[in-house]
C-alpha cells in the first residue's frame, strides 16, 4: 500500500508541476508587490506615521498620568461610634446644669424640639415665634453648650440631662 501511495503522489506532482510552480511564482510576486507598496506608503507618508505614533504615545501617557493624579491620596476611614440611649420613663431635668449654663425656658423648648427632629421653620410654627428668633435661640444654645451643630447640641443636651 505504501508503494502505491508514493506512486500516486509522484504522478500528481509530475502532472501538475507547471501549475504548482506558476502558483508559487504568483504568490512570491504578490508578496513582493505588497512589500513594495508598503515601503512606498511608509516613504510617502512617513511624517504622518511618525506624528501618529507620537500622538498615540502622548495620549497613553496622558491617560496614565490622569489616572495617577486623580487617585485619592487619603483613604476614607469609617468610624463607628456607640451611642447610648437612655430610654428611661422617669426623666429628671438637671436643674443645676440649667442654672449653670443659664439656659432660658424657651431655649430648652427649642432644644427639645430640635431633638424631635423639627426644622427651624417647624420650631417657629410650634412656638408661635419668627424664624429669626428660632435662629437666635439656636445660636445661644450652640454657644452655651459649646457645640457647632444641631446634632452635637442634641447629644450634649442628652448627656447633661437637659432633654430626654
């Protein structure tokens, strides 16, 4: 069988010898023409090719630099703080602290309404006073309690037993 296959291959190559040689020559000629065409394109448009390569390099460098510079340098740290809530039914107002801080009855009312979550306008409506009066009471409370925010005032009021 091996001898028979060899004879078939030899007869195929001998029959189509001219066709195979012609095909190989055409493939080489096509390769040579494409290579020459590429060389002429590169020579004719070499400036544009160099400018394009430089543009690609600077674009990638710019993207890399932007990503590097826009990355935050400070890591965000989440701090969990325990808040103790005393839900005692028998709330007793710390009268000595009220007199020590010189808090008025109206300022205590404003502080308790703040603790309920009322806005300045809602506090003004409930107490039948103007909005600017409520803001003045807020400033006085912040100053007397030595705080800067409503949440700090509420926390301090609870800590000092000024509000339930």
